[in-house]
């Protein structure tokens, strides 16, 4: 089970790379890219699996307030990314939303890394 957990954790880090790296990549022409949307989906799904596996099978004891804060941030990021990616495809431009999604993603990394 530890190997599975570690593989999901690696996916969680790769999802973060897609989300934050995707944002940096579009900074010169801000928009929600497909890479950012997939990164947001990956973070939400792999995060939930980590908590399920960690608490259900590996006896991990997470800080539930921290997890709750990350869950809410992740849900907002995912909803904004999905909604505005789809609006973009229909021709509507909302460059500021890319900064909101990228900014909230960086805030979530700070919560993950600095909240001990
Ligand atoms: C945009 C969304 C997210 C970002 C950028 C993000 C980022 C990170 C980062 C950088 C880490 C490694 C640092 C650490 O171990 O403390 C981490 C770990 C973790 N994340 Fe997330 N995360 C996100 C969403 C979520 C969600 C929604 C959940 C659960 C509901 C979650 C659950 C976890 C757990 C359980 C770990 C710890 C793994 C371990 O140490 O064994 N994450 N996350």
C-alpha cells in the first residue's frame, strides 16, 4: 500500500507542476490552458485519494483543518478553471481569471508546505 500511496503522491506533485507551471507558461498572454485544467483536476482527485489511503490504510494522522482549507481552495480553483476554460472556448476572454487561478494555486502550495 505504501508504494501505491507514494505513486499517488508523485502524481499529486506532477499535478501541482502542471497547474503552477501551466500558469507561469501563459503569463505573457494570460488564459486558462488545458494543462492548467488537467493540473487542477489531478490535484483534487489525487489529494482525496491520498487522504483516503493515508487514513484508511496507512494510519496517517493529517491536520484536518489544513486538509479542509486545501480542499476548499482546490474546489474553487477547479471550478474557475473548468468554467472559464469552457467560456474561453466559446470566445469570451477573461485574462484576470488566469491570475486568480494561478494565484490561488500558489497560495495552496504555501498552505501545503508552510502549515506544519
Ligand atoms: C491546488 C491544489 C493543491 C496543491 C497545489 C497541493 C499541493 C501539495 C504539496 C506541494 C504537497 C507536498 C507538501 C507536503 O507534503 O506537505 C501536498 C501534499 C499533500 N496534499 Fe495537496 N495540494 C492540493 C490539493 C490537495 C487536496 C484537495 C487534498 C485533499 C483533500 C490534498 C491532500 C494532500 C495530502 C494528504 C498531502 C500529504 C502527503 C504526505 O505528506 O504524505 N491536497 N499537496
